[in-house]
C-alpha cells in the first residue's frame, strides 16, 4: 500500500506520459485555452510596437523637418504634422487594445485553470473515497488533505499560466529582436550575444532549484499534517500539555523550511545581479559602437533610441523565459504527484459478475481465517466460527485480542489473508461490495455524525425513508423524549462530528441510523463502552430493539449483554479459545471465560 510520505514522483520527468494523463482535463477546456494562447500572441507583440514607434517619433517629430512631405493614397501630406497627429491617437488605441487583451487573457487563464483544477479535484475526490480502510490507516488525513489541496491546483492552474507566459514571452522576445534587427543588424548581433551570455547561468542552476523545491514541498506537507493533528487533536494536546511539544515541532519545521528557502536564494540570488552586470557591459558596448554609427550617419538618432529601448525591454521576456522553464518543471512535479494518486488501486473491489446478497439465509461462517495488518504479524490465527441466522454472538477477550478485527472483516474493511468468510455458503469476496454492506449495520464506540441536522444523520441509513419509518426508528432508539426537548426537534443541526450532543445521544442517533437501515446483520463494537451508567441503560434499551430478529455480533463490556447472547466466542491473541453459552463456559475449570468473568464482570450487576 502506497505511503504518501515516501512518494518519489518518479514520473516528474516523463512529460509525454504526464501530458497524456492530463489530456482529458485539457480537452474539456481546449477551445478557450487555444483562444487564450492565440490572444497571448498580439499581447506579446505589443512591447515591440512601443520600441518600434520611438523611431518615427524621434526622427519625424522631434528632429523632423516641418516642410518634408509624403504621398498617401493620392494626397500629399506633411510628414511631421502627420506623425504629430498619429502618435497621440496611437497611444490611446494601444492602451485600449492592450487593456482589452489583458482582461480577456486574464479571464481565460482563470476560467480554464479553475475548470481544469475542479475536474481534477472532483475525480481525485472520487478516487480517494474509493480507497479502502488500509489506505487511510497508513496515510494521515492531514497528508491526504495537503496532497489533495495543493497538487491538482498547481498541476492545472500553473500549467495554463506557464504556457500562456511562455507564448507571451516568446513573441515579446521575437518582436523585440525584430526591432533590434530592423534598426541595425550589427548592433543587434552585439546585443543578442551579450544577452545570451547573461542568460546562461539561469539554465545552469535550474537543476539545483528543482531538488530544493521538492524538499520544500515535503516539508510543507509535514507542516500541514502537524497543523491538522494539533488542532484536530486539540483536546488531547490540551489534556497532556503537549502545546510546548507541538509548538516546538512547528518551529523546527518552519526553521527547515527557512533554510531551504535561503539555500534557494543563495543559489539563485546571485544570478540577477550578474545578469544585470553582463547586460550593462553589453549596453556600454552598444552605446560606444552606436555613437560611431550615428556620427558616421549610418544610423538615425530615432533608430538608435528605438534600438536601446528594445534591448532594455528584452531583459524582461528573457528572464521570464528562464523562470517559465523552472515553473513548468514544478508543474510537472505537481502533475506527477497528482497522477500518482490516480494510479492508486483499492485492494478491495468487486469481482466481475459479483453476486447480490439478500439477507442471512443459512448463516455466516469464518473458515480457517488468518489475517494480519502488518506483514508477518498475525492478528487472527486459524479462526473458525459458524453463526446461525438471527443468532447473537458475543465476542470477548483481552484488549488487543482481535475482537474488532473479526467484525471488521465482515463488511470487508479488510480482506482475509487466507481462509474465507462465507455468508449463505458463498465467500463474501464474491458478493457485490455495496450489496454486502447494505446487509450490515455497524454501531461503533464513537460514531461519526456529519455536520447537518439529526434527521439527515438518521436517514443516511435509508435516504428514501418515509415519515412513519423515521418516527418508528426514533421511538425504538429512545430518541423521542430527547428530541422533544429541542426547539427544532429532529431538524436540530448538530455541530462538526456531532460535538453538540452528549455521548449517549450520539449513540442513539447512530442506533436510529442502523434501525432505519434495517439490515439483517448488526455489529456492535463496544457501543456502550464510553458511556456513563445512566446513558448506558437507555442506549442498551435502544440496542436491544436493534438486535431483535437479526444476526448480531456484539463486543461489549456489559455482563448482561454477553449473558443474553446465544453464544460467546472467547478470543485470546487472535485465536478462538472457547465457544459456548454463558452457562457452558462458566463451568470450564480454569477457563479463559471464567477468568475474564471473575476479573471483569464480578463487580457488575446483571
Ligand atoms: N489498523 C490497524 N493497523 C495495524 N494494526 C492494528 C490495526 N487495528 C488493530 N491492530 C492490531 O491488531 C490487534 C487486534 O486489535 P483489535 O482487533 O482492535 O483488538 P480488540 O478489538 O480485541 O481490542 C492488536 O494487536 C492491534 O494492535
Ligand atoms: Mg476493539
């Protein structure tokens, strides 16, 4: 099973592979993306226009001859006057065109980037909900969250953004180079050579940047996990005075992040000054040589001004091109990390032509079941048990003996390592998973309530439940009196995880949920263990109703529950050591059940 912490993003350099994976998402926004890329071309060319128009401005307006004329469409016009009128008009038109283009490009960039990110996130969410329990055992929710939130966003938004600025910069670059060449190819040669020298270090350090940025991502993942743990586990942190601890951990992480950031700055920070220095040498040479060209009359002053302006403007697209390549690489890293998640395959899935399960006809049997969570650490060892329809089986044994594990195997939270679990004589792995789980209701020690009303939490068990069904479930789960005390009754909204309800109330909502689901198999894993005596009594009444006429597995610490079970299975370190009714087991001299009974239950009342 993949541990997200150890991912290597091995596909980060397989560009073809990644683009192929990304293609379905690109295709959804292809039209607008292409429009964006097409519009980026004129936007890129605009800088060249500014540099280009300096030449007629200087030559014809500033240094112009008022009596010089030229022919346009059969009319004779004065050259200086023409340009004096044209240039203000040109400036306004230019600003208008630039503004409109920029707006449209920004709009399209955001639209396509967000659309793509959203589709990726929806699909990734589906992928994650399809993963089995084991995946979430080995990967903390914080890590899953940070991977989910950052990578798909970067993979799509910065892909669009980077490609857009790549196109923009390329055209900006070529437009400016064109202006250079147009004004003087000799000077242009000098200028471009110098620019080439200045840009070389950018290409050289790119590889180093990548390794640092990978390390930075890992640290930020750790920081998110730490953050989530600190605040999700707020009560534990407070109770054990772990604040100091958590603060310290966070400080360390932020320190590592700082060092990484600074090492990047150290590696990259010297580039820009050096580039400026090399460029200044270039400009100095251009100036010297340019002066001689002007003096000899080979070049006009306007042409020279236009040239120098282009050369200065050229710095920006050149630098952007360098950066674009780096961010394109980060984008590919994000893509690799995203598709790594898509490549996850749940280990527990339907077989082709899976059968539908409809009730417990002939019982549930565990046959030579072996199971382990971690390799070579057996948790269940050759476990055998036959449960008859509508029988109540109590599982008892030391903590860590494997009771929860036994019941977790029935809805296939995990699959057995060897042996099999059969319902009606058919291996549960041959049933359709949804239909298998539809036949099972679970009540845990701590039941998860979702943010929403109590009604919503109850009908989760059967979304199309009618009014009568709901009130019956409420009555049988002994929730009615409590709901009557609430101003909004069943429509009262419970906080995150049902925080606004007491433990006993939460359990009864969970029982109502199970009652309305009305499934033939019921599993109760320490459903009353976290409760005080008073709430335990009422929750137990609700449980008794739930257990009626169903096949029940019950793990409980309460003697009466165990006493009333048809049979008791005693587990010790993953092995079934005794099986029988209370009366049978209590008679076994030196028996495990008798021992547990004397230890645990002797004080309680039946
Ligand atoms: N998700 C898990 N990953 C790894 N080991 C687990 C996991 N759940 C339980 N175990 C281990 O399996 C053994 C049996 O646990 P469990 O079935 O929960 O016992 P019980 O419910 O009887 O107290 C224990 O040693 C426990 O540490
Ligand atoms: Mg347990």
